[in-house]
C-alpha cells in the first residue's frame, strides 16, 4: 500500500475512534498486532484484545481531536487530544505498518500542566 493509501486508512481509523465505532476503529490492525502503553508498562497482544480493552473502558471519551498526522513509508505518528469529561489527555500514537495494516503501535498519554511563571518572557499561550 502506498503512503496515500496508508493515510486514508489512518484517517478512517481516527474518524471511527472519534465516533466510538469499535469495529471500524480496529480494522486498521493485523490480527496479531501489538500495542504498547509505555507509561503503564502494558502490552496488548492481538487485535481482539485491543478492541475488547477499548470497548470496556469505563470512562468513554467525550471528545476526540486529531491535531496532526505525519508519516512516511511504514511509520506514521498521530498527535491527538482525548477528552474524558472535563479532563484532557494529550496523546501520541506511533504506528508501524506491514502489508497495509498496523503491526505495532505505541501510545503515549500526557496530562496537561500549568506553565511555570519563570518562563513567561520566552513563550506565548498556545491552544
């Protein structure tokens, strides 16, 4: 699959994720895909386990915004924000493709924090 095809598959994946369409969301993965959450030390093996884990999440996302997608060849990165009620999780997904489907994904989750006052003279407020 060429890069344009991979990008279309990724766009479909994130659109399905944002609407809660579990079946369409997980079409992107190989049956034996591996997904890692380094911050918690968890490794999810297999598309079925990944879909089951996400389907049973007790705090279903209230919103989902993709900030940007960049990639080349078989390596693609998506930066996005997930809203859980009034809490936001800034998230980065690194997807490795093999034969047009994700064989490995690593996801990093970060909570927002207040900017320290000492650096105010060098920064501007972003989104």
